[in-house]
C-alpha cells in the first residue's frame, strides 16, 4: 500500500493506492496517528484494494482513532463498494461522510452544502439513534411516574 499526502490549505489529502495488507497497515497506522490527529483529512481510497480481511480491522481502528480526536475531521472519497460496506457495519467509522471525489469533499470542508454519497445511510443512522433515545426516555419516564405513584 502506498500513501501520498498533500496539504491544501488546512486540509490534508491522503491518497491511498495498491493493496492493503497486514504488513502495510501497521506503518500506515503509526504515521497517521503521529501526523494526522486533530487535522482535517480527506482519504482518497480510489486506488486501494485489499487482500482478505487481515489488515482491514487495523485500518478501521486507525480511522476510528482519528475520528475520536477532538479537532480532527475525516471525509472519504473514491470508496469502492467493499470498503463502503465495511464502513457501514463498523460503529467507529459508520458516520463518516463519503464523497464522489476530492473536490466535493474539500468543498464540504469549506462549508458548502455538498451532499455525501452516503447521505441516505447517514440519515437512517441518525433516525435510528433518535428513535432509540426517544424509547429510552419514554421507559425512564414511565419508571419515574410509577415510583411517584402515578398511573402511566
């Protein structure tokens, strides 16, 4: 796997190409965690493919660590179907925005209203989270009313 990093204003663009493997992910993780924490980063995965699932977990963990950084923000582009599926099922990265290309991702960082390719998926996730939260509140409210002697 090869990674090329370019800085455009306050945004770093990381273009990944080649085959992702267990051997290539470890140095990639170290470099990302050393240099990209608390940064705005666009990961372009257009030229990236993976062999098996061995390195993918560590790759996802790296992205999750970058997402957790308080001032960092990630956007992705050139994401192939197999990577998109992996992103959707991994809670640490399932809320990242995926754009058609670097230009659109960069415009989104600049505050332009550019809808991500996965906007429908993200919307459904947000609705599911709201519904779960609403049900939890309702259950707690009913328990509180019962403890106070009110009929729910």
